[in-house]
C-alpha cells in the first residue's frame, strides 16, 4: 500500500542509507497525486516530512533527470570517435552532398553534379496533397551512382532498439564517415537551437556523421548548405534517426562507403565515361517508366488545382512551397536540372566523346528555363492570389498549366535526344 511505502521510505536514515531510484520516483508520484494517507497509528508528522523533503525532493528531481536522459545512444555510444575533417564541402542536395563529403574525406576528387548525374537523378512525380510535393528525382539515385562509379558500399536498416548505434561507432572507429537518414525537423541547428515546426517534418533527409563525443553527448555532422561541421546532441540525433513521421520515416537507416583510393593508384577521380553511359541509361529508363507520363498529366493537375486542394486560404503558402520545391529545397535549382546541365558540361570537357554529348546541353537548358518560369510564376502568384475571385483563380491556375505543358515538351525533347544518342552509340 502507498501508506506503508511512505512510512518505510521517509524513515530511512538518509545520512547512512540511500533509497533506490525506483523508490524515489514512486514516492514523488504519490506526493504529486496527493495520495498521502498514512495508516492509523503511523508516526508521520509534517515536521518529519519537512525534514526529509529538504534532501529528498532534490534527489527525486535528479533521479527523474537521470532516467529521462537514458537512451539507446548513451547505452551504445560507449566511447568518443572523431574523424579529422577540417574543410567540409557545402552542397545543393542533401543526399548527394552527404555522399560528396564522405568521398572527399576518403580522398576522392569529385563534384556533387557527378553524384546526381551519375545517379541519373532526373525524374518526376507530383504528389497531390494539402501541400503538394514535386518529386523531381529518382528514388534510387545513390544505388545507381555507386554502381556507375564502381564503389562498394553498405546500407543498414536496423531492427533493434539501439538503432544501430554500436555498428555506427564501429564504422567510424574504422575510419569511415557514416551517412545517416534523418527527419530534418529534429535537427536543432537548422531552427535556432529548437525543434523545427511540424510542417518541416521530412524523413528522407541525409547528413554525414564524422564524430561522436561520449562525454559531452554530442556529434559532429555535415549537412547540405551549412559550412563546417554542425554540432548536435546525440539525443536529438537519435530522435531524428528514429522519427515516426508520416513523411518518409527514416527507420534509422545508415550507410557507408567502404572504398578509399590509395596514393598514386590513379583512382581518386571517378571515370566520367562510365558515369555518363550509366546516367543516360538510367534517365531514359526513368522517363520511360513513369516520369514522362507524370509530366504529361502535370498541366491538368495544375489546371484543376482547386478541385483537389480545396483550401483557398492556404493558396499563398502552397504556391510558395511549390516554388521552393523546384528551386530551394535541395534540388540545386530547376528541379535537379541545373545540376544535370553542369554534369553534361563536365562530360563535354573531360571525355573523348564530348562532342556527341554537347547537343544535349541546350535541350537541358530549355527544360531548366521552363522550370524557372514555373517557380517564378508560383512565387509571383502567391503574393496576389489572396482576395481573387474563383474566376480569377481559375485563370491563374490555367497559366500555371500552360507553363507545365512547356516543361513536358522540353523534357520530352531531352529524352528523345538522349534516346537517339544512345541508339547511335557513344
């Protein structure tokens, strides 16, 4: 009974004996609940309570703090490990920049556009939702890139409570940076030291881990546009890795690259010819297995925006969000098309068959311009759509649909140019 428990614990001589953490937490819970009802005859005076509380409540609070800080991170991160990486490279897209920093640390000379290009990133899917999402790249970019580059890598999706921390520490200790999939909402350095707003929850964000400090309970990571290594509490990092967000939950996924070039072996640069051959095959496949069809439906999706969206008061925010999806949210500009143009330009400069690739550059440039036109129009419209009549809004969304038709035309032209090039042979 609670009364017997209270009698026992309050008569413990605190100067010579300590109560268990479990006892202290149970006692504090009883007090807070107001469930103090000593048995008849129990010598349980207020004076006695006051004397014990002078030492007891601080101990209770310390115990609660200790228990709340416990996590699989503390249990499995048993030592500090640091990879010396003084000059991280900022990037345009989260996963390609995460891979980039891992490769640069390992000794490769590589650019981000080689990663997105070699991975055949160009694709398209439009997710109609309260805040519609423009998915402009393939979901298997890293797999395609590692295969094209001939790099060995290992990915783990842990199923245990520890979220794979013991393995991650072991990999770091062997000298390999670890790419972590996280929910970006729980990266406080992105939001002034706080948890981000709910609408920023996105579990397909990638960062690269370079150090853990067991004593301080912190980690050092690289992240996309940020310069330098970012400090994050291990508890926050664990929360980001194990988030149950509905927007692409990360499931604790992590991976690392197991190759590093040896000095003088000539393998610090990736083979550009292998990358472009694999890239063209992948992008053509992307177009043929859904991207072109989705692009062909995009104009109608925008023209009928209000039929499936319905919340006119959100239109300014939605239009701004769509523009950001095209230009700012890790796409490198124009829905990954600017990065791909840079990739093509580098192939023209660095390969023996650059002249054959050159005609693709203006085709890609035309697509870039159309994507810029759509994002610019979305941003401009977001500032004046509030207060428009239904008829005026209909006209505005029809103008977006017209631009989307131009995007489809230019993307189809780029696809045909690639297809013709491959059929003729490089």
